[in-house]
């Protein structure tokens, strides 16, 4: 081979080597994005072809070009090494780092490749120029020889040179045009047999490159569609909606004549989503399936793959159960793609896709996209099943809670009536209307009265709590003197404070403070707060109640020197039935409803309640309620009767 032809062959080999390197790197990036093992096979194939081209280029290169070729080989080896490390990496971070190294090295390879391409082109042009000069000199000699009668050999040489150089120049032009982006150019074979083989090889290489490029673009389009469908599937928590979304995605991104999503329930596969143009026989395909058909579907699912049949009427469809195959043929199906889906080892259903045209087989990219979609369907259905189970459980719990609330309301109401009679008769006996009492009898009646009133308060708290839960607790607001309520509540609690050896102090503004509120409910808050302060303060302690005006709000403060509330318990203080741990340890009686009710009442008055406490150092409760913008303080009325809440 002459030097010029050898230089042109080196150029072609270099371009082929670049294409093979890029194909291998593109396959590596697809594996990084999708995790598809098939792309690793493409990567290995591209890598092998690259080294074959590198070996050939090393033989074709001149001594000056050999260094550049060797440098390209070393860069490629580093890039492939980084990709191999990424595929073998145990963690995502390490793999991502290795892929980044591979990308950086690939960029260097492409930059060096451009330099090598330019060097090869230059050398080819130099050789062409030298060949041209040699040809000119030869023509001069031929002219001289013609003078001596050698015209025929000279003409033969000229014809041969044109015959050889024409195809070589065409091949060089093709390489350059492909480098500029003209991917559809082809060579017309001509010249000697070696050059015709070269033209055919270049055409084959061009066709394969275009095919791989189109396949990659189609695979990327399908994967993008699957990702969008997966996002939409995750937005649904109902099985029917998930399957409808999946069938819609199939119709949007694949050319399909018939599609269904079947759900396995026992021995049945129910039809969930069918193309609107499907025939009446659709139900035959997804009706009752014999046990061997269900086992067949489970076998496909265990392999986590699709079952592709490119000719339903041919021998490759013999492994399909007869009933299913018959139904598909009645639909007019020619090629089938069946992809089961599930959760873990459990088969949940299958996607079935049919095409009526036998000339439109299912491609690897389409099968991979449907398999990815099937995995998303399985995960979505599993989440939907868990959600529906939790929803059913929540409904049952709500029903039980409503029954409990209704029972408490009924029981509280039924207990309150006889207890009211007991308290009334105790008061009659205590007034000695039926005769004088002995001191022992008086003490007994006092104990009965005290505990009956505690029980009455507990019942009232339970009844109020059930009203709050059932939404029947309402607040009727009108101008009320909060100072009068504080004084009356303190008078009710004072006997209990005196019996416990406590100092009870009350401080209220003489002119009163008017708020828009429900007098009975605000009185309930005051009694709860004062009784708690008395109940949790040891003998010899103090309970101070003050009412003041701060800006446009009335501020009520109840402070005691009692046992306080442990810091870990304070966050749950307003929770129903909650009691502080030190109160439980000290066996102090109580229901744990008073503070919860107080907060609800204060909230209904658009107010705020807060607690400051330290274990062993007492507790301070502060209530803020807006002052009334209009109204006159009503006449104060003293509260009669009453007792300690539980």
C-alpha cells in the first residue's frame, strides 16, 4: 500500500475508533442512568472494538504519529478503567465519583482525538501533495518517453491513478462530512477490490452507527415517558387509579392496538383498564383462568421479565395456555408483550399489550420500558393496599371512639340525676330540718357531701369532654364581670383551702373587669384552676389569685407553692386524662380532665392559657381574655354551693 493510501486508511480507522469509544461511553452513561445490564454488554462490545481499531491504527501510523496514538490509547485505558470501577463500586457516592472521572478523561480523549485527526489529515494532505508533485514529474518523464514512443504505458498509468485516487478522495470526503454532522452520507463502491471492500465497510459502519443512535434516542424517549408515568402513579393511593394511569401511559408512549391491566384475585384476573376500541371478546381473555395458566403467569413474574411473542400464530406461542392464546388470536393479535407485576414474591397482575401487525415486533427498548413501568405499578399497588388497610382501620377506630363517646355522654347524664338527689338530701339533713344531728353524724354527712360533690364534678368533666368530642360544646357570650366570678369562685374554694391549712389570697380591681364571655364556663375554669392549686399544695402553703388589666386584656393569674410539674410532663399538661408523674406517685386523686377543659373554654373565648412550673417550686397558671368593648358590669352575684373537682 502506498503512503497516501495508508494515511487515508489511518484517517478512516481513527474515525472508527472515535465512534467506538463514544459508543462505549454512551452505553456506560445509559447504565448509570437506568441500571439496565444490557447496556453493560453494549459497553463491553464497544470497548473491544475500540482496542481492535487502536491496534490497527498503531500499525498504520507513521513514526511521528505513533506517539499521539499511544497517548490516545493511554487516555482511553484510564477512561475505561474509571467506568469499570464505577460499575463495580459498592456505594452510590463512589460510583458517581468514578463516572465523573470517566467523563473528565473522555473530554481529554476527545480533545486529543481532534489533534490526532488534524495531524492525520495534514499528513494525508502532505502525502497527496507529494504524490501530486511526483505525478507531475512522472508526467514530464512520460512526455519524454512519449517522444520515444511510450505513449501507451503512460496512458495506462494515468488511468490507473485516476481509478484509485477517485474512491480514496470520496472516502475522505465522506469521513469529513460525517465529522461535520451529515450522518446519512454513503459511498458508491468503485475502484479496485480493496477500495470497494473499504467503501462497503464504511457504509456498514455508518448504518450501524445510525441504528445505534436511533435506538439510543428511542430508549431515552421511552425511559423519560416511564419516569413521568411513575411520578403520576405515585400521586395515587387507589388501585383503580394506578392501573388507569398505567394504561394511559402505555397508550401515550407506545404504538399499541390493544392493552389491558389485569388484577389477580384468587383464580380470577379482573379487567381494570382496556382500550376503548377493544372488542366484545375482551372479557374472555381476563375471565377465569385455569390453575396452569396462573402458574404460567407466576413463573414469568418470578423471572422479573416480559414474555414476548412476535408471532402468536407460530410455534413460539405454543407455551402460552390454550385459552389465553385463543382469546388473543380472536382479538386479531399478531405480536404480544405480557409483563406481570407484583410486590415481593406475590403476583398482583399483568400488563398485556397487543399489536395486530406482525411486521411491528416489540423491541428491547419497548420491553425494558414496560418492565420498568410494571415495577412502578407493583410498588404503587402495594402502597395503595397498605393505605386502604390503614383507612379501614382508622374508620373502625373512629367508629369505636364515637361509640365510646356516646356511652360516656349517656352514662354521665344518667349518673348526674341520682347524684343531684343525693346531694340535695344531704343538704336537707345537714340543715337539721329533720332533727338535730350528732357530731359523728355531722362528720359522716360532711364526708358524703364532699365526695358526692367531687363525683358530681368528675361527671360534669366527663360530660363536658364528650360534648367537646361530639361538637356539641357551645359558648354563649355576653358581657360579664370577671372580677365577680373570681371572688365567687374563691369563696367556694376557701373552705377546702382552710381545711388543708393553706393561705388563700385574692386580688381583684375594685371597679371590676368586663369581658364577653359565658359566665358558667368561665366559672368552671376558675374552679378548676383554684381547686388544682389547693389540691396540689401541701399544708402550710399559699395560693394567690389575682386579676388585672393589661392593655386591652384581662389577665388572671393563679399561683401556688405546691409540688409543681416535672419538666418532661409539661408538654402534655393539656392532654385529656393526663396527670403529672409526681401527682400519680403521690396518689393525689384526679381525673386529668380539668386543664384540658379549661384550655377549650379559654380558646372558645379567643383567649390564651399558659403554665409556668418547676417541680417542688409551685405552679403559675395565666389566662388572658380580651376586655369587652361595650357593656356595663352586671350586678355581682355570689356563687352558692359548689365543691372540689376531681
